[in-house]
């Protein structure tokens, strides 16, 4: 026994394991500047789980339950800036996953169907919402430190769908502007639509009838006859035709 003690033999294996993981944590902090170790770190694959266990055992100790944590160990961990808040640690774990995504793809726009990490898109969506609430002065889990980290990473505050909605709204506004005359008034049906039909009629060979005499051209909507032509909302009809043409390249 004296010889083993002289060699520095450790009789408490658990204590030796704790010291070994702590030394790895110190090395990790020197390399990365933080004690927030992910669960799947390549260099220290077991360190993230050990860090998580330290939080759990401290929580047990605070509640007066059986725990391997001691006040001495708490003080040692505090001396290197250990993070005891599990929610904060979880947020930074996700942030590191987003960092890896950007390293691979060059942006932070995680698609909804990202199979290697299906939960990452949902987390990104939640950060956009929390950032919006923070800017609006509402209650938010976002703080200045997190917001700065996202901004430095190149985080996009608006999703691609939101950008497309803004583009569609602008395109619709431009179409509405085309329907106005030089005085800013909405053009009548004759001003907007009939001149175009006149050109088509001339190309077809004058005023010749396309359909046979007495025939009706039916469509899926209500037919407009002579008896209800005055009550028809021509502007709404024209807008439907214009949007249909822009979407399908034709009005029929």
C-alpha cells in the first residue's frame, strides 16, 4: 500500500474519473473559449455527457437529494466559468449545430425537410420569432448576447417564404398600377382590354366570326349575356383575367 501511495495510486476511481473529465473540460475551454460542450464533440465525445451530468448532480444537491456533487467541485467548476443553466446550454448547442450547417452550405436558411437534423429548422424559426418579439419590446427569451451571436453568424431575420410574399405583393401592386390611367384613375374595360382584342381580331382577318352563328362559348363560370352586361363588375373580371394570364401565360 505504501508503495502504491508513493507512486500516486488513486484508490477512488470515481474521483480520478472526475478529475480526468475536468482536465478535458479545461482543455476544451482553452481551444473553444467556452465550457458549453456539445454532446457529440469530435475530439471529446464523452465530455458533453459528463458536463450534462454535473448540472444534474448539482440540481440534486441543491434539493437535498443523494448526489456525487460537492461544494468543492461546484467551486472548482465555477472557477473556469461553468454554465449551470441547462436552457442556456441547450440554446448554444443548437447554435453550434447552425454554425456547422453554415460551414457546409454557406448560409443559415435551414430548409424544413433537412433530414440530417430535422429539429434545426424549427429552432431557426423560433429564433426569428423571438428576435421579432425582442425588437417589438415584447416578452422574449432572446437576449443581447444571443442576438449578437446570430447576427455575427449571418442569421437571416426573414425566411424565404416571407421574402416571396413581399415580392408577390409588390408584383400585384405593379399590376394594379398598370390598370390606372394618367390621372391615377382605374381604366375602364374598354381602355384596358378591348384595344388588345381589336389587335387580335385584325390579325385573325378582320371582323370575321370565330364561332358559328347562334353558338355560345361556355366556360366554367357564369355566362355574361346582353341582359346582365351592365351589372357585371368589369374591373374585378379584368383583374381575374390579368392574374390568370400572369400565372398561366393565357386567359383561358
